[in-house]
C-alpha cells in the first residue's frame, strides 16, 4: 500500500502532461475534441515541419500520420527520401509522443480533427496524407470530414474495413479491446510502477485508441472517396491481413495497389522501396497522372459497385496457428478462462470449435505435464522456487498426500472438475512417482471430458448472448465480462457448494469480506493514506512524520529499520528486554550455528528459541524453534541477517507508548490484548476439519493449513487444546482485543523508565510478554520482545467489537500525534527524510524478497 502511494506521488510530481520534445519538434496549442465536438479544453500537439530539401516552394505537402503503438520513429527511414521531394509534416497524435498525454478521446475520429486543426495552424489548404497502420484510419476520417483538403491518400499497412480487423466482428473485437483496456488500466492503477507503465509502448492510451475507435464507418468512407489513393501492403502482414488491402483496392476503383514482400513493418525493414513507390505516386498526383474515381476503368467501377459482402470465415493457416498458440499459452496462466475464451471465438466463427478445444487440451496437457515432471524431478525442493512457489504451498501437498496414495487415479480425474485442486494433485502425482503412462492415461480421460464441456458451454452462451450485444453494443463489454464472471462463479462458487469442505471454505471467504479486520490493505488504507497526505500538506512536509523518533534510523522506524539497531538502543533497560544476538547474513550457515550455540551457552538458554529476520514486518519470517534441526534449516534458508532471541512464555500485549517532547511524562495511547487462536479436539475429527468447523479459524484456514500442513490429517484427542497461532500477529492468525482498560499508572511508569533509556524515542509500539494480566496491571515481570517506530499500528482496532469507522478514527488520531511530535522535533533541528529518500525506501520495501519460515 505504501509502495502504491509512493508510486502515485512519484507519477503526480514527476510525470509531465506532455512527453519530451525530440530534435526538430515544435508544439502548438489546439482545441480539444471528443468525437466531432469540441470540449472547450485545449491540448498541446507536437509536430515536425520539414521544408522540402529540394528548396522548391511549390513542393507537395505530405502529412505522415503514425500508427499506434508505433510512433513516428517507425517511419523515420522514409523521411530522407520523401523529404527530398516533399515538405513533410509529422505530428505526434494526441495522447502519444510529445503531445498531451491525457485526452478525453483517443479515437481515430478525434485524432483526425487534431490533424485538420494542425493544417489550419500551418495555413495548409490542402495536403497529401500517408497513414501507417492505425494512422490510416485517421487519414480516412480526415478525407470524410474535409475531402476538399485531401490531395491524395496513401494507406501503408493500413487498417480500414471492419471485416478484416482481428476477429472481423465489431462486438467481439470491442469486448476484447475492453478487456485489454481493463487489464492495462488495472495494472497502471494497482501496481507500484513509478511511471514505468505510463511510458511503455503498450499503455492505457494505446488501449484507449482501440477502445474509443470505430472502424465500421470506414467502409463507407472508402466507397465514397474520390481522390487518388495508393495502397502499400506487405504480403506477409500478420497484424493487418493482406486481404484488407485487396478489399480496399476493390472498393476504391481508382486506387493503386503495391503488394510488397514483407511484414507489417515495411517502413522499418524496407524504407527505400516504400519511399520510392510513394515518391512515384506523389509525382503522379502532382502531374495529374494519378486517377480519381471518375477516371477508373469500367471494369473496376463495376467490381467496386458489386454487392460482395465479406463472409465471416474461420481462421486458417498461420492465422489459425496464431490463435491456437494464444490459447495454448493462455492455459499456462488460467486454464478455465482460456477455455471460455476459446468458446467465444468458436461462437463467432473465428476458430473452429474442434481447433479451439484441441488447442486447450494440448495447452492443458503441456502445463500439467510440466507440473508432473517438476514434482517427479525436483520433489518438495520445487516448492521453494519460482514459479512453483507462486502456485503451490506445502499445505496443498501434505493435506492430500495420504489420499493420493490411496485414490490417486480417482483424484486425477476428479481434480479436472474441481478448480483449485489441479496443481497440488498433478505435482503430487510426480512427487510420489506415479507411473508416467498411468498418469497420462487418467489425465487424458479427465481433460477430454472436461475441456469440450467448458468450451461448449462458452460457445453456447456466446452464440446466444453476442446476438443481443450487437443490438445493444454499448453494453457489449459489460455483458461479455458478466458472462465470463458468471461462468467463473459457476466453477468456483457453485461447484464447491456440493461438499461440506467447499461450503466451509466459501463461508471463510465470505467472513473475510464481511469482517473489515480481514480486508486487504489496498481496500482498507486509502482513507488513512489520504489523511496522512493532508497532514503532510497542512504541516508543509509530506515526509514530516519521519522525524517523530530522531533516535531511530530509517525515518524513525518507518520502513526497512533494523530490529537489532532498535533493541540495541534499549540496552540500558537491562533485563526488561529479552536477550538477543544477531547472526549476519554473510556468514556461512555453520558459522551462524556456532555463534548461536555460543550465545545460548553464554546466556544459559535452551529451546524453544525465537529466530526472525533483522528487517521484516507483520511477523514475516518469525519462527519458534524447538530443536537444532529446525534451527539449521532456518539459518540455511533465511537470506537475511537473523536475530536470535530468548523465547518468553506468557501472555502477549502490544502497548503503544507516546510522549510529547515538551512534556516529561509519556502516556499509553492504547493496549492490544493478543490471544492465540486455538481449536479443541473431539477425538473424532482431524485437525483440518476442526479448523474448518471453527468460525474464526476458518477465516484464516489457508494460512493455518499451510502452517500445520504436516498434522492436518491427525485426530486431536478429545478435550485437548491445539494452538494454531503462536505469534502475536493478526495477519498470522492471532485474535486482537482492545485492552485499553488494562492501562494503569504503574504500567505507564514502567514504560516511561524503559523509554527514557532510548534517547530520541517518542512514539511507537512495544510488544511485550508477561506471566499474567495482573502482572501487566502492576507493571511488573514484563519483557520487551520488540519495539516498532512510526509505522506502528494501533492494533487494538482489530477487536471484532470495533467498527471500521472506529478503526479509521483511531488511526487518524495516531497519525495526528505523529505529525504533532515530528513538527516539534523539526523546530528543534531534526530533519525528516526527503521525499526522494522516502520514496526510495518505500520502493526498496516493495521489491524486497519476503521470507517465510
């Protein structure tokens, strides 16, 4: 969340409204358009105006309109040759290059209006135009809006009639473009990319240009265009099929068609040939040799007038291979969603039903065989490496290993019909060395039964619903996405309802959304982030809060702080802090073990012992170690410096301490009473069922099943209490209660004495353990296990009795106090981190590799 906020701030303050001008470019302020209407706003349009190198003042004017996402640089190879004969005008279309980035309409229609406005600014009554790729749609719109201002048109690898664009179906295309726009917009808004996605070729303006544009009118434009036209196209163009150029040549009878050997990138790979042909055409236009519609041959006119509707044809050859390759690739990411997509493509006649189904089965076969082979070759070691560790957890294997040994073939078949079980089943089959032939046989039976059903369901729904979308096209994207979501809900919600385990898991997921304490950070923290931003603006320092604890490094303990450094500042508190030592990350594992043994012998410590990364948060990597074998494994796997600390039994509390620098006495801002979640055995049900049956534990079932994966099948004896969460961290299963009533004057005095040993500390939360609640109230027998700085949270807000409004009010007050203290410290000469340093710290935190014990 902090990384995302930093990314927003970085983009806001560093991303200019226009791109950087390239050599030779100028900018002009033009009206802003939405379709055919001016919005009343203005844009800046960048362009190059290159006088003809021949020096001829009467040289023809040629406007080069770039494609999308290809920029004018793609046509740079044409410039020297064309400029020798013509004056060149090369604009950056609105939304791209060095022109205004954010415009209300990225369509080819609005961009055509900008081209005409640029002609007005330059005093051009008439000009020839060359449109490359999507730029052809722009120049065709110019010809429709103001035909008297178009001397000639050149379509270079150009789009045009809708029938040959992508699937050939406007509704399906628009739905696909809409999903592309949603994906890119979502990535831009939810990923902390710090402007990288804004500057990429495939960004939101690129997706908007396709979403905002409508090619259906272009057939009529082509059929009524009267002036000279040159069509240059590659015979191997994959993106705009050569059949598009041939259809343009048919319906524009005066046009000249030049099919060149090559791909869509003719101006990049064959600039000399393209430029030579365009120069010849411009010379024909200048001398009047280029034909207009009325001069076309009777045969061409008859052919153009013939009613030859383009039949929707299934893809074939390389195009079919491309779609099938996409489906095969898609199954490696989302099998079910790819099968649904194959059904939609089949419903519109883009790919044959059989081809889509076979491609999906093949892709599923490849992906699942890779899982099987990974399990067979690497075994459990693969669980710790990408990409397997992203998809599969230890709990998934341990929970089904016994079942697999008994019912392996049945599990393989059933897993194909049970979303969420395929990865552990197929990986487990390899790990347990199921015979390859046997696995392939049962897998093929399952895939051959499941895949045609899912593709067929999408085909049936797609064929029925897309007909309605064509009548209500503005709702096409909503309907298409709704249908996809509906099928996915059927698979992931309805199917699990048929088992008790599935129903309990769904109940746990519902509880996680119904109870705000489980909300994801991106959903809960925006109001807090906005309030912190407002406090920063109000106090004339967005990062002022990093001065709240001058004695702490890394911005008062904001992010990336060393636990060892903080505990070291508390050495003056003596036995109030649990004994600890640091094991450096650079030391070999055996040296770490030697130092750990020496520390334990020196302090007279035994197991259990706490090991945790020196830099970490929210309990990440914290482990309670009970023997030397577990210690060796931890020290070998943890890539960071490690803190070894005496294990302190008893009750755990989080005590938030605040002292205003101008006051002698501090105060307890709040107390969190941390309870460790547990279940009680009944002598009949295994641990997994006890977790699912408990109304609180089921909310964290995924975490608990991973944590206790090796014991899920064990039956807990009747009456025995099994502790699920041993760490006082809410995101790791602990129950947090509001312990504000436990604050007493003796307790405040105890924290005052401990805090006074830490010079420059005013604001933070202590995590302490104590034998009993009575000892806490009396301020005796407390042991500090950790201290957190300004990034501490008032964790008693997670008490189930509190509302989200209470939580936000409490956090607002917490941050208000932080800024108030920091403002005083600033007056005393303590400097907060700069905005640049803070953003860098947040970025380092966002990309730091996490470690789970």
